[in-house]
């Protein structure tokens, strides 16, 4: 890296650290227990505490303390985001043995206003690099991160109930011939009750299966929406894609755009490259429902373009990363070149 690139990288890092400190963990909710020295300070005199994660916060209500390492990446490199340096990979396990450690990753957009933010609980065997899919699966909102969100990473797993002894679980069926009639009737009633319970259990399973089928319906519709969206794009019928867009969309890392702005941009681009095609592979569409009702969707796409009919197509193999809301409207779209 050149000195200029190093300078820009340092400035981005400090800008994202400021975002983490003021937006995700603001003073109103968290005490700042530690903040590593800046690059400028370390250049004057190296502070050995810089080997620690960037921040240590303490919740003002629960007094819970935890570390946060801040990383910003404007784009993925070879379809991976680096979140730990070799030094951190070596030193963080010792810290994580005693205290909670997180990696706050901002990616896309600007360092002081990233397109996405993920909060990843550090583990001793964590890889230094992660995939964009993994980053997005840990996405959080770009606002105050509550202590409840932090606690969810460390919820205790309920103890497994001890198995029932075999002799207690086995129902004796070798009835004595001398057994009294009331006892026989009692056993018959117990058997009937058990049969009813089994039938009720089967009914519940079938009901759950039915509900699961219903739950899959939005995903089926969403897949159709994605296919239809690109059909209209390829045909230049941009006015029809309005039905698939949310009111404001994070469009390829830009600031939020309205549907009319997106259509205006698309029409301008088609004049520059009238022979453009977006070819998606429906078999690669992966839909992951999110806890907030949104859908995280990825798929492979080949983008071809040329200016003149006689030109040779330029082709780009892309991995598309999108978010769709509960109404199956597109809210965010970005791409990664393979």
C-alpha cells in the first residue's frame, strides 16, 4: 500500500470507530471503559494497550462489560471480509476466556455511515475472514444497540432433563389372569387415553406441517417476484418494476433512493448501454427469513452489456445480495464480483 492509501485507511478506521462509539454504543446507555490510542498517538509513542480491542463498554443499567473491535470494509476482497489481524487472532482468545468480545463490522457505503453493520460475537476459533453471507446474517440496525441484543449472544442453554429410568418408562403388559375386573377396566381406560394422546400428537404434527406450508408461500411468491423483476428490467419496462420496490431503497451502496429516482437512473443507463442483460439463475436463489419479518436473499447473476450491436459483450459474474420487506418489496440491493 502507498502512504496515501494507508492514510485513507486510517481515516476510515477512525471514522467507523466514532460511528461505533456514538451511534451503536452512545454515552446515554454505555460508559466508555477503554478506547485504544489512535494511529497518530501511537506514532508519537506506542501504547501497548492498543493490542486490546478498540473499546470496552459498560452498560449503565446492568453494569455488564464487554469489548468491541471495530472494522470497516468498503467492499469484499475475493468474496471475503477480513475482520481480524494476525495479531488479534493470536491475542483475542486470551481476552475472550474471561470477558465477552464482539467484532462490529461496517461494510459498504461510507465509514461514518456504512450501508450495513454486523455485530459478531467473538469465538476462540473464529476465522480471520468471513463471507458476505455470514456478515449479513449477523446484521443489526444502524442505531443504539441495546443490552438485550448483547445478552442474546450469551443466553444460557437450558439443562437437559435426565432420562427416565427404563423400568419407570416401561408399561407392564403381562397382566395376571387373577387380576380383578376393576383393575382391568382401569388399564383399558389408560390405554384408550394413551391412544387419544398419540392421535392428538399426530394431529399437532400435521397442523404444524400445514402451517409450515403456509409459511413457505411468501418465499415462493418472492422468488417469482425476483424473476419477474429482472424480466421487466431486461425488456426495458422500468415503470413495471415500481410494484417490486419499497418507498426508499438502498441501491448499490448509494444513499436511499425513491422508486422514481431508480427508474430515472435505469433509463439513463439504458441509453448509454442499450444492449444490457441481467441474467439470474433461479436455482441459486436463497431466501432466509429474518426475525424482523424481512427476507435476506442472495442469488447468482451474469450481467452483460455493450454499446453497439456489433460490439462484443462485456460479462460480469456477480453475487447479488438483497433485502426484501414483509410486503415482498425490495429495500436493499448490492453486488459482489466473483
